[in-house]
C-alpha cells in the first residue's frame, strides 16, 4: 500500500493564549466602567451588561497592548508575506459582565479581520457559559448512500486569563451562565492597516 496523505480543506483557525495580567485589577476597572456608563447596549447579549465601545485611554491599556502583540504574531505567522507592511489594530472593544441566566445568541463581527475575547473573571467551567463556534456549511453529508452527521459546533469553557481569537466571519455564541458568579470578559475586533 502506498503512503496515506492528509489534506485539510477549508480549515478555520482559532487561537488562544494565556496572558499574565492582574485580573483582579482588570475586574475592578470593569466594574468601575460599568458604574460610570450604566446604560450599556444590547447586541447579541441576552441579559447581562455590555458596555458601549470604550476609548483607548483606560486602565485596560496593558491588556490592549498584549492583544496587539498576539494578533500581530498571528498575522505575521499565519497570513502575511515576508515583506508585508500590514499590522493589526484594535478597531473597537467593550466589556461584558454576564451573571446567572445571561447568554449571547449566534452572531458574527462584520467589517473586521479577527475578533476575540479575553476572560477577566471566570470559574473555568462550562457551567459559566461556553463560547461556541458554529459551522456555516451544511450539517451532514452522504457517504456510500448513508447520511453522516458532522459536528456543527465546537465549545470552549471560559478560562480566566485566557485570550481567544478567531476570524470575524466565524459564527459564534455563548451558552447560558448557570452560576451565581459573574463572568467578565472583554471583547474586541481587529482590522488591518499598512504601516506608513
């Protein structure tokens, strides 16, 4: 028998990194920002608090710098040609504070290159609400006349201190927080721009 080869057709990458940041300090800032701007907004969130887009002169700048370090590395290693002069930039970011029974419907982030979430506060368990990434293609196919069901989503539990990044076109949702503890995250969108 000849050697067996593997080809990956249309793979969708997802990246994660554990950051070494002071999450208690970030948590304090998130609650303070919520207090200062209590109205928030409703997009994909069902319950909970989602801030409006935040300015770049907040105490969250260390986190934003870390996000850019990771996204520039991803872009350089995964997408860019050697002589590319493109860099990644955060186009917008916001705070999510989700208590018990709060969740997010399936959605995408249009007009962005990458999107992501950083978990400031989480119990590191699926009961606090997994992030789910969904397939946009059909959910089954026919093999030798039999329907084969393929998984239509992948779930990842919230992990405190973890940064997760994914292509902005990838549909995703967040399952219900079933715990009495808040899950705090900071979500963001990344765009590409050329260096001058």
